């Protein structure tokens, strides 16, 4: 082993003799040395690089697959949301139309109720006016009757003397007896 190490060291220190050696000075290296170094790096680094690239590729593919699944899920949710929006818009249109028709119906109902109330009030007013007229007429009749009775009594009292008064009483008593006999 010592011989291999010594020969490697001698190669490193002996490049000027014209033999094979490894020049560590980057400015003095030639194309052959660089190609040998690159070849060794590519040969041994190929497996590591392939593993790194394969891992990266798998991560990228899984990320793309996850993204596609998320995109598909989002598209499904978007379509569901659009369908729900269409349903809600249709329901809102129905409510609006029903609301307008219900408002019109309630308006007509209110007008009908107001007309009925107005008619009832008009009837009540007419009945009240008629009742008040009848009451006023009755009061006037009673007042006229009282005044007529008072005038008649005044006229009778002034015209009647006691003899006429007694005859009238006797006549009325006879009438009452005749009525009593008829009913018996």
C-alpha cells in the first residue's frame, strides 16, 4: 500500500518529467486532465444525480397530480356553486313574482275591505240620519200633541161650564158601561 501511495505522490510531484500525473494548479491543467476529471465525476456522480433527478421528478409529478385533483375538486365545487346560484336566482324570481302578485292581491283585498267599510259607514250614517229624523219627527209630534191637548183643554175649560162638564162625564160613563156589557 505504501508503494501505491508513494507512486501517487511521485506522480503529483513529477509532472514535468513527461509521465502521467495530476496537476492541481487549475491554471496549468490541460484539456485531457479536465476531461478525465469530468469523466470520473460523470461516471460516479451519475447514480447520485439520477437519484436526485428521480426524486425531484416524483415530487413534481405528485405535486402536479395533487394540483390536478385540487383543480378538479375546485371545478366540481364551482359547478355546484353555479347550480346552487341558478336555483337561488330562480327561487328569487319566483318569490319576486309571487310577491308582486301577493301585493296586488292584498291591494285588491284592502280596496275591497275599504269599500265594504265605506259602504257600512254610509249605511250606518243613513240609518243614524233616518233614526234621528224619526226621533225628531216623534219629538215634534209629541210637542204638537201636547200643545194641541193644552189648547183643547184650554178651549174646553173656557167653553165648558159645569153642566156641560157633567153631561160629558155621564156620556163617557155610559159608553164605558156599554163596552163592558159587550165584552161580557
